[in-house]
C-alpha cells in the first residue's frame, strides 16, 4: 500500500497507508472528510536518455531522418 499525504480544511495534515481506491478517513480534530494531497517528488531525469534525444516530440521517421543528417 502506498503512503499518502492527506489534509483537512482545518489544516490538519497526516501521512497514512491507503489502498489506491480507498478514500481517506475523517479528521480526528474536527470530523470533516480529509482529502489526498499531491506531494512533491524527487524524480529526476539524468544522462543521455529520452529527454535529450527528443523522444515523443516527433514521429519516428522525422527523428531517424534528423539523426541521419548529423
């Protein structure tokens, strides 16, 4: 089960284990329904991967033609 950050309108924040399809519980302080937050990630693309070769920007014929022209 993934860890989710959840927040209430009263400002209470928690990290909890939830199933992907499971709704967060109610706030222990005020009783309102809590909502999942979008958390910051540490995902970084490095090296000579798809970010440098234009993957997804062109169809394959244009990319191959562009590489052959070098």
